[in-house]
C-alpha cells in the first residue's frame, strides 16, 4: 500500500467543510425563526397546531446541528456526500414541519428552493439533480397529504383554491428546473475560472523562481570560468616543477577534475543554445530511456539498478529534449542518493500517456516536509543538497504537460512516478 502526500490543513479548509459551516449557520438561524413562530402561535392561541410533533421535529434538527458542530471541531475531511446528506436532512425537516402546518398552503413552502440553490452552487450536478427530484416529490406529496390550517386557506371557492395550489406547484417546479440548469452551469464556470487563475498564479511564481535560478546559474558559470582556467595553468606548472611520482599522480587527478568542471560549464552553455534552437525532438521512448540510463551509469557508477521488462507492443514516441533528460537524471540521482542499491525502473504506456516509475529502498520522505516537496531550496539531504533537483524536474516535466508524484512505500523507500504525453504519429526508425 502506498501513501500519497497530502496536507491535513488543506483537508480541514476544503470548500465542502467551509460550506458545511455556513449551512449549519443557516440552519440554526432558520431553526430560531421556526422556534419563535411555534412559540408565538402557542402563546397567542391563533393557530391550533399539533405541538408535540412540531417540538420533536425541532428538537431533532437542533440535535443534529449540535452533533455536526462537534464533528466540525475535528480535522476530518467533509465529502460531497456528507454535505449533500445535510441538505437532504434540511429538506426532510422542512417537509415534516409543512405537513403539520398547512402543507402547500403554508407561505414558507418555497423554502425548498434555499437548500436546492445551495446544492446547485456548491455540489456537482448529479447531487443537485437528486435533491431537486426529492424537493419536487416532497412538494407533490404535500399536495395530497397534509394537515390543513384554516388560517392558510383562501376565502374563495374550492375550484379557485385548487387552481391556486396547482399554480404554486407549477411555479415551484419551474423554479427548481431553472435553478438546477443555470446555477449549476454558473457555479461550474466560476470553479473552472478560479482553478485556471490558481494554476496561472502558481505557474507565474514558478517561472519567477526559475528565472532567478537561471540568472544565478549564468552568473556563477561566468565567474567560475576564470578561476578554473587559472587553476588549470597552475596545475600544469606544478607538474613541470615537481617530478615526484606520488605528487604527479595527485596533480593529474586534480587536473582531470578541473577539466571536468570546465567541460560541465561548456556543456551547460551548449545545452542552453541547443534548447533555444531545437528545444524538443521526437524519439522512441525505449531508445531515449536506454540512452539516458547509459549516460547516468557513467555519472553514478556506484548505483545498481534494474530496468523492468517492457510491456508488449511497440513503444510510443515522445518529445524529448535536454531539459527533460536533465529532469529524469535529477530524479535518478535523488533515488541513488537515498539508496544506491536495488533501484527499480519501470517504463509503461497507454494510448496517450507515458509512465516512468523509479523505486528506491531508502528511508523515504519525512512526513513533516512531504507536503512541501517540490519547493525551491527544500532538501532532505541536509548540507549535501541544494533543494533544486525536484523543483527543476517538476517544472520541466509540467512544461511538457506531464506530472511528477512521489509516494512513500510500506516496505520503505520512495516511488517516483513521472507521467508524460506521447506522440501518436509514427516515425521511421532512427
């Protein structure tokens, strides 16, 4: 069983939870108005109501509200089903109160529209359709079964009374249909707009961070070029002045390391130039992965890994570039840093998605920072890491329309899942 990282605070402050708080507040205000109305009717003696059923119904409503408030004091997530059941409960309570107080002749019969409107604005359309059906059914049943009150009957002939009641029913059914149709669409549009704004805001912040990191990297590359050239010249002079074999071996190793640093800087500049001229190229997924793993093996010879057998069928094409290759190398290096032994790599695909799974057997990710993973300069490696590998990998993969997800495993270690879009067109073998 794998554990997906999530934030307890995000669950506690979910929209359904906040909406349930508001619903309980509305219910308590309505309950207060209903209780005052019943008390006024009892004290005045104007309305001969069945007091015991009404008091029991109000007591049930108050009890459920108090229990819900106690439940909301705990940090448990509120699902759409639970929220919808509370709206259904309000409709049932309202139906019972109407049954004992005049049914469809009660002027408060249109209160059905309140929970229905709330459902249309906050819940998926299927929940709204169900609650609208319940409201129409309850109203229709009240046309036949209810305890009439003389105060609510119209002083006209029975035929006109029937027309009045039927007209109220038609108005209610039409209003329920319009609310269910238009408010649901408006709420969906607003939610989609808010999601798009949040995504753009997050992308803008990530781009700003990437620009800052790129600026610092460019400046560091420029500053390192001169001292590396100076070190290379001095090492050549030292090798000429000191013929001691032991010292010559150490100086040669240092000279190789300096040359490797210079090559890395030159490779970074060339990669950036290639990325500008030809940012992506089509390649077959298995060939691209094998080439990348061969390169990574040279970088991390101490790592032992296994590529699981591929699934049947021809592998798909993908848009691969230096940026994507570096992103996968960062994730492979993270796995090797956690535990260099027994890394498992799996490549799978469907009609439109490519999946790459990297499984290590390290200590896993500490839960207290799990929800912050992918943030710039956040690292689990202490002083050995800069906190940029996962951040840059996520940014690169998401720019291609993919995603990076991390899971803690029950047996220890971390599973990294990379999802990428594939290209459907067939190209010749390279």
